[in-house]
């Protein structure tokens, strides 16, 4: 973004200047993706991840400065305008042009985005570039095949409280919307279904039920339920590869999986003899690196703890309630009312997300400790989550308060967003977690 907070379409120039394969192009010209190296979960994994992310952000900051810009790590840039979400802003890469064409073919017309909030948004578009308003912090966890269903179901349950405490996307195009507006925006912006009573499953959802098979069930469902957007054939022969004793590339499946976007996604990767991962896609970018690490620690720790409980404990909650939890957490954040299993058979309870988070922090801590994470690292990050939940100051809450404070000085809506963003970046530069930022 430039000095006025406006997005700069320079992702290709910045990536070329840096020349690091861990920095890749994203859908829109003003976004880049930073990919940290895999690390073992035991020890101090979050410190290693944080150091690498900080280093990569430093490279982007230096390259952007030469072009008159600086990076902003935030769920949705509050200064975006409709012009920033047009076809002209799609990165000039074959994959993204093909993705745009594929969605347009299946939609057979413009789509409507409707998001409730203090300033309801009603937007009509036919461009996948609208999805490019979103930036997220995605976490991958490698899982043994025999444990996949337990860990996947646990993550499905844990995502709602983790999302409630991580909110950092309260506005879009000047409209005050959800705590995590990304969730509603992403689902609607990649919608490819036609209206009617026999609609197919959405390409983006939490799912349709608890997983009672292996990862192969999720792969089969994605192929069965969703038409290919990028119908490209790979060069390798899977059967020949398996016969030779190697892990097959499964290029077509992996390419198709990249165009189906459940909030928790099964990933097959032929690297290291072939392995499975759970990709946790719901967390937002920002505000600071330490905030993102804390979000990841809570989600991972709680998921690991739940996966070690009796499966009947998870299944006591109907999946429809887990799905409801997810969207209420995205819409309302910490005040959301979430339903959670109890340790009594077939019983559940309802609690505010803030209270539920406080109650589950010891579980998340135990999950991390059992995985071998050093106690000091787990405690540091989960203490941030606890302080954020008790204070109520998430990134989204701070942004809303800062916008309200700026409005008292009387500038126009675009100036309000730019003023808020400027203060946001000042505090991000301190590296301090968002719950410690001065109140607006």
C-alpha cells in the first residue's frame, strides 16, 4: 500500500526483486503469500515460524519501500474500493485467469454478495477478484493416516472459538460488517451454484457432517460434488509411480483440491514419501506476528486435545451446531453464543465465546504440551489468547473503536479508513500484541 493507504498492484515486481521461492503471487496484484518452512511441532515451533515470517516480511518491506509502499498484514484492507476488486487487479498468471474463467463459466452470470452488519453490504459482481480482498493465516498440520479423522473432526470443532478470538476483518468497502467479514465474503465470492431447490454443495463451507472415514472420503467428495475449474491433466502415471515404489503425484486431484475451499481442508502431498495434512484456513492475517502465532497455538493445541478425547464426546454435538458455531463466531466474535459438548453423554451447553475460550485454554495448553511444545512457549502464546478474550480487544474490536474515534473528528468515510489504518500500522510496527494497544 502507498502512503495514503491505497493498495499498490506491485506484487510481481516485489516478488521478482526479492527472488525467494517462499514468496509467491496471490490472486490480486496487491497481495503476496509468504510460505514458512515446515518445522517439527515439538520444542519451540512457533518461535521458528515467527522468526521466518518476520524475516520474509522484512524482505517485502524493503522491496516495497523502493516502490513507495509498505506491507499491511490485515484480514481485509479497510481502504479498498470497488475498483480494486475488478478484473484489472487479477494477477497476470495463467492459473488465476483460468480460475476466473472457470467460475464465470459455472455461474453463467453475475453473483450477489450480501453481508449483514451495521452498514449492510449488497454487491453485484462477476469477478473472482472480489475474493482477493481476503488475506488469511493458514496453518498446516501433518497427520498420520490412521489418526486423520480424529484430528480433522477435532479441528472442525475447535475452529469456532479460535476464530472468535482472532477476528481482524470488520469492514469491507467502507461497510462495518462481521468480526470476520472474510468468512462471508470468501464463501459468496467463489459461489458457483445456480439458484434453485437442487443446489449442489458450496465450494466453501465447514462441511456436511463429522468425518467417519479417512481423508480419502474428503477427496472423493470433492471430486463427486464439484465440477473441475481447471481441467488440466498431469504428465505422470500414478499406477506406474506406485508400481515403482514411489508416492504418486496425483496432479489432477491436487489441482482440483486447490479449487475447493473448505475451511479445514485435507491435503495430500507426495513429498517425503507421501503424507497427509490438515490445512486450517479460517484464521485471518495480523495484526502482528505474535498475534498470529498465538491464534495458531490455541487452534492447534485445542484441536490436539480434542482429538485425544473419546470420539463420542465430539459426536455429542450435532454437526449442524458446529457449523452454526463457526458462522456465529465469524459474525459476532467474542460475544457469540457457542454450543459445546460436556463430559456427560449426549449433553451440550451454550456459553459466550469469551467464557468458552477461558475454559478451554488449559485444554489447549495440555494439547501443546503433549505434542512436545516447550511449556514456556505454550504459556506465552496462550496467555495472549487469554488476555485478548478477557479484555475483548481483538484486532476487529480495535479497528471498530478506532474508526468510531476518527469519526468524531468529522472526516469523510475514505479518510476515516485511511486514518484508522495509519494508526493500526503504527502499533503493528511495535510488535506488541493487539490486546495491549492503547484504546482508541
